[in-house]
């Protein structure tokens, strides 16, 4: 377990550098879609700190897939659960998500659909690469058997 903590921190530090860039997109979206024209300094500071923390956690959480004794489904549930709670907390702290059952339900559905879509892309890509590698190995084995 000791080897995973430094890796979590390393990945988190790399990712948190991109947090402010994500915040720029969030603020520009708020400006375009919600008509937000003015932000207080405290809002900007809270946004920078919270989105950097979110990026740190999101980047670091990928280390969960390196824990070999952890079943894949458990890793996916831990990863998804931590990301869900981190995103939810960030959105609530910054006031980007109104408190209430309906906004929480919409956020949850959008998060789950997005998370599943990302996993579908990852699984499809991994399966295609695996099939391609297996085909190359099969051809090499057949070529080696002919000699």
C-alpha cells in the first residue's frame, strides 16, 4: 500500500495543474449559458482551490487500477464513487448545482451516463487493441512454426 500513496500524490499533482484550465471552461460556460458577467474575488479563489483539489483527486484516483489484488469491479466502484462525491462536493461548494432532489438526480444521471460512456470507450478500445495484438502474436507463432 505504501507504493500507491506516492503514486497517487504524483498523479494528483500532475492533474491539479490542469484544474484552473477546467475552471476557465466552467466560468466561460457560466458566462455564455447563465449570463454570469461578474465574479467576486472570493468566488474565483474558491473555484481555483476547489477545482484544483478535484483535479488532484481525479488524477490520483487512477492509481486504484494498479492495485492488483483489487478486483476490477471493486476498483471501478471505488473510482466512480470517489469521483462522484468529489464532483458533487465541488459543484455544491461553488454553487454550480442547486441544492434539492431534482438537481441532485439530474447530476447523478448525467454523471453515471458520462462515466459509463467513458468506460464503454475504454473497454472497446482495449478490446480492439487486445484483438490486434493477439492477431500479431498468432501470425508470429504461425510464421515461427513454418521454419
